[in-house]
C-alpha cells in the first residue's frame, strides 16, 4: 500500500502532479486554515466552484479532489484533511505533522509512506520534512520543473523527485545511541540500535557503525553488571580501538580469578597466559562502577558500591598477602596473642569464624602493623568511619536518609584518593591504570 502526505499551498498544480505521478492508494493533506476560507489552502482541496488555477487570485478550475478524481464524503475529509491554524509556527507544524505520520504508520503497518512538502508555507514544509526525519522508512517527494525566474516553476513542466529520508533518520538514531552510551545508559542504547538495525537497505558504512556500537554497548552493559567473562568475549576483539579499556579488563579478570576460585576454572579465550595487573583491579572496577552511578545522580547507589570496594580491598589484602579469609578465619594464621580472641567469635551453627568490615581492617593491623595498607588505614581510620556514617543512615544500610552529592564526594575522596590510590602506588608498574568506559574513539584506532 502506498500513502501520500502533502502540504498544500496556494498553487494546486504541484499537488495534482504529485498525486497523478505517485499513484498513491491513499492521500492525506496538510492545509493552512485561514479565518478567511477563500484564502486558506484548505479551500483549494475541497472548496466549491472555481478554487484552483494558474493564477491563485483568479482561479478558473475546480478543487484538487475533483481534478484527481477523489470525490470523497465528509467522514473521509475529516480523517484525511488536516488544518493547521498557526501555519507560520514551525513548532506547531512539526508537532501536527509528526502526529499525523505516526497515526498513519500505526494504522497501516508495512505501508510505503511518501511525503511531499512542495506546497504550503515555509513552516508547513519544514515541519513535515523534520517530522519525516524522526520516523524510519519515509520517502520524500519534491515536485520540480522548469523555472523562468526565481519565483515559481513554469506550469506544465512539473515532475516528481523521490528521496529516501532513511540516511538522516539513521544518523540521528546513531547520535541518540552515542549520547545514551556517554551517559552509561547501555540498555537504552541497545534498544535504539536494535530497532534501527531492523530498517531495510541500511548503507554499509552506517550498518557497520551500528554493529560496532551494538557490540560495544552489550560489552559495557555486561561489564557494568560485573559479568566480566561476557564483557571480555564481546570487547577483546576491539582491542585496537579500546587499548586501555581492554588492558584494564584483562587485569580485572585476573584479579577476579584470584578472588573467586570457581571463576578460575572458566576458560577465557584470548586472555593472556601470564598474570596481568597487581591483583586489586577488581576493587578499582567497583570504584569506576560507583563513579558511573554518581554521574547519573544515583549517590546512594554510588556510595553503596564504594562501600563494597572498601570491603573487597581488605578481603583481597588478607587473602593474597596472608591467606586469611574473612568469611572463615583460620586462627592458626594469626599471632598467638590473638588466637583466643578470634576463637571466641566462632559461629556454633556453621563452625566458622567470620568478621565484618571494620574488624577486617583491625585484623590487618594486628597481623602486620607495617603492612602498607595497614599503615595508610591507621592514618585515615578516624576520617574514614566518620564519612561512612552517611552510608549507615541511608536506605542501603539502616535508615531512610538520601545521600547527597557532597556526602558521596567526601567518602570518595577519603577512600579512593587518600587510601586506595596511595596503596596502589606500592605496586609500581605491576598496577594497570584504571580507565572509565569510552565510546568516542570507536572510529579512531590508536
């Protein structure tokens, strides 16, 4: 089915040419609705008597519907002829046109829709053209002809010219996806890109860009959910575009493997055989995740993730350096002076000794006061726990008080800047520098 949508001005000839040469199954008209019915272009479509002609001021022909053989009843006219009161208001023309095109597309799925913006006021033409850019699959028609001057086309020389609007629409969709990715809204970007990819006859260049963006969005979404295996599977083939991200993800995978014994059993294609990083990159990964939530204004969520990073840091330090598991402490690995103290903490149900966040940092100090992390913690202990009071009163812990941006930033400074960063300096070149997700270098390989 072919449907033609036209803006109508004072000249009837280009409208009649477009209808006769496009051979539509259905036609919709967008007209100016002047208070003087004789002046409005609505009159040229359905007016009585002589309303069309070479000279609009002296019409000598019947209305457009009669000239093209569309003798319709009043109900048809109500649905197919749309009048715009403020026909010089671009916003109103755009909104009315977009609404009409969406309605037509919803009622006629699979139909070929052609718009012709030859007639009408400049605002009507631009409004319909802009609306067509926001809907996929619209074809644009422009009636052209021989000009004897700069004012109008010579009557009788008109012909139609069709152009696909998909290119404009596709580029806009890609830009929308880029903006969503920049805001770390990967679900939104994937939805836009998957819908766009269904459009037929996409140029190869844009199709390739959509494919890359879709894979990158899926990779970052998996990474954002801490599915490092899936993120690696999707991202490592883009190493030449994302050198720093892929290098850091590789170190995160090695860090993940050290903390999770089950994860260590997973075969990961393309992962280096030798260890990358210092082993604490998984902590930094959570920090980056928290920063993404903060950029979205989700400070409660961001603070909760920083709290987990603080907890994971001490769990990893005790595990990697002293083979101590905070969820099941082996008292034989503790100094003799503390064995009885920790034995008293043994759970009678599962026969395990478990300790919480603050106790874990205190245990590190007891185990080795000269440990680099223990020394930094001892210096910042008071400031750290003071900054965490805001988290304890939040919805994520024991209260209902929302966390403000300034409170999140204070905790971030104390933990990330004053503790984590200083601790990582101890590893020198072994440490793989963390980097936030990027998409703007996709088409510019390093």
